């Protein structure tokens, strides 16, 4: 973090209302809160709430995302840790024992970077593959969500064991209406990611039961895996409104899980702990059904 960024972050916090909002969202963790709930709990009028939330977000201390008609806010853990690292990097003029405890936890070991120690701030970009059977709905939604909320720290892909060859129109329409990136999306076979020259994968998540139970290719790089199954929106029958609602529910659940994922302290967790955390994320929400 540069001095200008640190100054902007500190200036954003140097206001009683914004400091209260930041501390409130810090207590809530990566799930965050809808903007309206933030205002209610902090006692802030809607007319001024958006100004304060926007100020904190521009300073790199909050993140936001939309779920249907609501905008959620959560602490940007990476940005906050960068600020703490900046404030403490020259601790005590070469005598770090003086401020022992203040910087504890900033030097971390990553299970995905060969045990290399760093400050908890990494320039590593993690490649994440989402899998389902048809690669037309759930995995497509997940790819698009992570490529937006993961910023430059994560790069998402998706594929299927038996790809449909086309993205479900309801999935594509939903993503476009909520301004998620769609230009690079396509339905494709998971064998593409097992070939020479394929991206080295750090994480592979299955989002339907069928894909989880199939024999996957051998992925380059021996990525960490987890099952994040959820119901197939394409399998829902009923009116058009009911079917579209199923896609919106899938997007909501995936957004919630991905938001927790991108805020995990990946660099500080050993492989076993990280694996357990990834599995726990997949248990949130409704149980998985069908294929997709």
C-alpha cells in the first residue's frame, strides 16, 4: 500500500459515523449486511448512509455486491490488512520486540505458495475451476460471480463433464441484468483443463452432485477441492417467474459462498484447516439436487 492509499483509508475512518459502520461490518464478517440493515443498526438516515458507505468502499475498506434488489456491504479484509501492514511494516526502528503482539499474524505461511512466508498480502492470483455436469447454469453463474468479486486476486473458470454446449438463457439474462461479466462465458468440457498448457489450478469446486461423484481428470498442480452442491435451477418446473426465481436463488447462494471464500485468510491457513473451511462453505444453504 502506498502512502496516498493509506491516507485515504485513515481519513475515511476519521469520522465517527464511518468508524461505527466499519466496526459494525467487521463484527459481521464476510457475509456482510444489506445496506438498509447497516443503517438501522447504526442509526444512520438513508439519505446519508450511501455517502458514508461509498466513502469507505472507495478507500478500499468495504466491498459491495448486489443480491436481487439489495446491496450488501462487508469489510474488505484484504484492503484492511494492507492498511495494517503499511502501518506496522517499519515497527519500532528495527526492534520489533517492542511492539510484540501488534504485528502478530501479519507474517503468514501459505499452503498454496510452498510454505513461503509473507506479510499476508500476496500478489498471487489463484485459479479456480467450477464444475457441474452441463456447464450451463450453476458453474457458469459461479465463474461470473468470482471474476467480479474476486477482483485481481482470483481468476475463475467453469466446465462440465457432459457440457450442454450453450449457456442457459435465464442464467445469461440474470447475469447481464445484474452487470456481471459475461463476455468470455461458454459451455465447455472439463478435459480442457487437464491438457498441457491449461491454467495451473489452485481450487476446484463441484456445484452439483453428479459432477462430484464422477471420476474427474487429473488436474495440473494438484488443486484443493471441495463440493459446493446446490439445486439445479434449470430443473425447476412451473411458471416463467418461478423458474427465473430459481436462478436468482442459485445466484444468491453462490454469491454468499464465494464472498466467504474470497475473504478466507488463505495465506495463513495450513492445508488441513483450509480444506475444512472450504468444505464448511459448501454446507451453507439448501442441499443439492439433480444435475446441471
